[in-house]
C-alpha cells in the first residue's frame, strides 16, 4: 500500500511538473508574441548564439553577407576574441558614428552591444536568436525552453524548401507573420 501511494504521488508530481513546464513555455511564447515589434526591432537580421555559457557568437546579416563576432566569458566578463567580416563594418548601425579604426573603441562597442542584447534575451527567457535561415524565407527564429521557438516570416510565399514548409505547417499560427513551434526541425 505504501509503495502504491509513493508511486501515485510520484506520478502526480511528474504530471504537475510536465503541465507546468508546458504552460510556462506557452506563457513565454505569449509574452514574446506580445512584444514582437520590440523583438523584431532588436533582433532582425542578427543571430546571437551561446555555446556552453562561455562562448558567444554575434552575427549581423546583410543580403548574402554576414559579419560574425566571437566572444569568450571569463569570470563573468565578456572578452572579444575574433571576427569574420564580409561587408563594411560601418554599415552596422552601432558602428555608424564611431571610428572603427580605434581597436579599443571597436571592442568596447561590440562587448557593450552583446551585453545589452544578452540582457534583453535574459529578461525574455530567450536562449538564442537566429536569422541564418532568412534566405530560405524564415526571417527570424527566437528560441526558448526546450526546442520551442517563435518564427517570424515576413512573406510566407518566400519559403520554398519543403522541409521548412512542413515545419511551419506543424506550428501554431499566431498571425500572418508569426508562428509558434514546439519541436526542433528534424535534420
């Protein structure tokens, strides 16, 4: 009898945690959707990826070109480590009014911008943001929870790839441009 009670109690707790987790993700999705214009302004044509709470990658996209900046976190301090540049840096909004030839200012601006965006992501419980599939028609992905994401698709007709079309069809349509997906896109 005692084992049956423990089993029932354990199953109840697992069920509660499961439903709370699902509910929590749904609440996060709703909050992100409510703030969609702000998030679009902040993250459009950018990717911010965290790798193991130590390494960060910040990318800015323009057409088929991408400028990527790499960072490492040491003792809670971000350190700029490298970049890969494919188009002029002064075409990135944060660099339009500074002298990019000054390496110190260049690094400070990058670190400040990444720190600011990571704070926004933390406030919204976003794990990473991606614009890498924008040429396939998926302009922005905002990830949170376990493989949950909001997709921003400016023009659904621009999505030509069948895998992406099926992925979008499996999602919950929030409006003509925003979709909530609950599972990772199968590779």
